[in-house]
C-alpha cells in the first residue's frame, strides 16, 4: 500500500498538478495561471509528491482500520450484546450465551466463547478448588484477548509514523519554499 501511494503521489504530481492547462502558454515551466491552485501546488517542487503520498497512506490505512474495527465489533451493538449475554448467564443458560456469541461474531464474541468453553470445562473438573478454576478461566480469557489484540492494533504504527513524518516533510517544504 505504501509503494502504491508513493507511485500515485508521483503520478498525481506529474499529470494532475503538472497538467500544462494549469500554466501560462500551456508550459509547466511558466508561471501558473492566475488563481489556479493546481499549478501553484506543482511549483512546490519535489516535496509535493511526498506530501501527496503521505496523505494517501494515511487515508488508505485509516479506511483499513475502520473496516477492521467494524468487523471486530461484530454485527450488532456491543452494549446490547453484553446485556443479552449477562442475562443469559444470570439465568444459567450457557448454550444461549454461546448462541448469542455465534450470532454477534467479532472479537468480543470470540473472547466470550473462549471463556464460556473454559468455564464449562472447569465446571465439570473435580480435582481443582474454586480459586484454581477461576484462575484457569481468567487465564483463558487473557489468552483469547491476546489472540484478538494483534488484529485490533495492526497498522497503528504506520499511522502514527506518517503523522509524525508529514509534519516534518511539510516543514521542509516550507523552508525550501
């Protein structure tokens, strides 16, 4: 995605901003037409394709994050899902809670299913005391959460890095301009 954004930034710079129709006598070497912002941007020089590429990178990864986090949320409202699961568990109906998780999908539902599976396994265990069973369920929930976290935090470093770099590239452009 980064390579595609850089190539797209160069293409936009050359063919959109550098379009001869944006300049006096249709020559990009001349001054831009009065009030033509595309020509003015083109005159910014080699920094402009970098800034365009950085903006495209941020847009691409922001859209990716929205899509991924939307899938991780599941199908329905999380608040409604949690309340339904609490109600099912308060009534001792683990099968209904699992069915709600299967309907909801998403990261939270996956963690809840893992906890329910371990809880059922521990309920039938006779060789452990109550505290050991609780710790075992907690450990299972932590493991399930740690398996879901990489998907939720993926590409955040790219977004934070581009946010830092874009400011610096903009300052370089200002200094050079």
